[in-house]
């Protein structure tokens, strides 16, 4: 049990990192990773949404979809839940963190369509259909993995901003190259495995 | 496929939606942010072009800045006086005088009146052409004529006629985008009321100007002597009008031997075309 928990945490964080290994959620990863501060904010928002989405979708799946034989509606039902949660996060942020709200801009409502969030929920019902704990853990740690990738990227991009990069490579070209190199680096974790 | 299945699916998904909807409605009540209603009102009045000529990111940002007191009520250059009055009405202050300006190209060295050094057939862009020996025209400070300003104008107010950019008063909203793009810095904002201005900005002496441009200012100072209001002076070898002092009497324009001072009739009459007796074709 304990081994399995550690294994889920490690795989969600590193070996199966959502951005770097599964290539999900690339849009906010590139869009909001210009500053460390906003990337942390985005990471926290995504973590919140992912954790809640994991919990809610597990309940909905277990209590509604499976008993009624509506598993084929998983995607649409999950999207509905995620959209509702994101709307809630948006309201909450607008009220309590207006600075972060305006810094995240369009990327905040776009969490709705962030494939990483939907990916987590769909992978959860596939991999851990029976355990609420594992579902929640995987959701939280996948989101932390997303935050980690964003944070690393933002740090690198902030440092790169001060370099004299050829004009045609400034901005997104360098960001994409960096992301590619980071993805290769994350491949190094794939050797890790803790059984489970 | 059973009809019950469809009804069940609708009920379950609809039910989830309904529950989330109700929760959100409740949450929106709790997390309500007090937005100053004046911001929305002002935003409704603004043109909504989001051109950025007021110096803010868009109309919404400008509206917010007005309410916060950081932007003037007459800051919208596109909406001009009517918008400024309404905004001032909402804010409960006086609109003040809106100084309407319009972009003017300070060059009339068209294809018919200048001497070309060479034929340029490189990249079709002013900045590229200007790097190539200062452009193909003999005058180093003349309009390159490839229409970079026309391309950036969001209102379609600039047109290149005979190798010189010309601004359409009616369409120009004075957003200033063209000013930043001109490699020769020839475009300036001139008060809209101003009916006379000098359409040359070359820094060379009259002797050189004579060699390559029929329309250029030669710095003869005849306008300076003619002016009763001390409003026109030759600086850097070309005449410059001080728009604050100028009374628009038009004496300088009549006296100018080169016709380099534009004179448009009083409002109501159609402006005279600056470009003289040239066929309507580009270069």
C-alpha cells in the first residue's frame, strides 16, 4: 500500500509527468511560463481544479455513471464538472486574488479545455476505478508535476530573457526548443520504477 | 437502443449540470466583486476599437483608468468630443477642450518632382528600402513611398499616391501607429484646425534640394518675413510652423516660391489635393 502510494506520487510527478512525458496541457505550459510568479499561480489553480475534478469525477463515475450504465458519457460528464470547477476557481480568484486573476488572463478560463485536467480524470477511472485515495493522490501529484514543469520552464525562460538570442529565435522558438530539451531530460526518469 | 437510455442520459448529465449551475449561482453571490458601474457605462460609450491610441491596452483598460482618475475623460482619440462629453457626464466633470489632431506626412516629393538615384526593386517595405542607401529618392529625408504606414493604419486612412504617402483627414483617428513605423520620421500629428503646414522636412541647404526635389523647402525665409505672428521659422534648413501661434491667415503659403506650405480651405470646402498635376498612377 505504502509502496503503491509512493509509486503513484513519483510516477505522476516525474516518470509520467503530464507536460514533459504525456505532452498534455502544453498551451498553458507555454503561455503562462514567462514569469515564475504567474506560473506558480497557474500551477496552484490547476492543482486545485485537478484535485477537485479527480474527487468529483470519481464520485460521479462511481455513483451515477456506472450504476446507470452511462460510462460512454464519461467524457462529456467530466468536461461539465471541470467547466463548473474552473468557473468556481475564476470567481474565487477574481474576489481574493485580483492581481493573479489579471496576470493569468485568458489562460485561467482555458483550464476548462486543458487536456491535462480531462486526461487526469480519464486516466483515473481507467487506472484506479476503485480507490478514491489513489484517484485523489494521482490528481494532486499530476497537477504538482504540471506545476513543477511550469516552474522549471519559467525559471529557464526568465534566465533566457537576459541572454542575447538571435532575433528570429527570441520568444516562442526558444521556448519550444527549451521545452523539447526538457522533455528529453524527463525521459531520463523513465528508468525509475518501484513495482506497484 | 432504448428510449429510456436516452432519457436517463439526459437526466443524469442535465442533473449534474443543474447542480453545478445552482452551486455556481450561489458561489457567484458569495464571491461577488463590486465593480464600479461607471466602468461598464464608460465602456459602453467607447468605440470599442481597442486601438490603444489612448495609451492603454484597450477600451476596457481605458474605462477603468478613467474611473480611477489616472486617465483624462477626453483621452479617447477615436471617439473625440462626443465621446469625451458623455464620459465626462458619467464622471461628473467638465470634458474640457478636446484637441483634435490628425496625422500629416511631411513630404510631397512625389514621383514627378524628385530625382531618383536608382531603381529600387528589393523588399517591398519602407524600412528595408531606407536601409539601402537611404531609399531610391535623391532626398535622404523624403518619403520612401512603399506604404509601410498605409499597411499599419488600422483605419485605412493612408494611401500612397505617386510615391508619397497621403493621409485622409476623414479616416485618420490620430492613433499614431504610422508615426512609429515611418523610417524617415515624416509623419507628425498636427491639430485638425490647422489649415497650413509645411510639407518638407529635409535638413539640406537649398542648393542640394534644388538638385533632387522640385517640391522641397529651400529655406529662403520668405515665409518667415511674411508672417505677422512670428509663427513660422526656418530651422534645420526647412520652415516649421508653430501651431500655437499660427492664425491660419495663409500669407506664408501664398508667398512660398516652392509651394511647400500646404493651404487647405476653411472647413466646408473640399481640401485641395497636395500633390500637383501628376497622373493618377503609382510611380
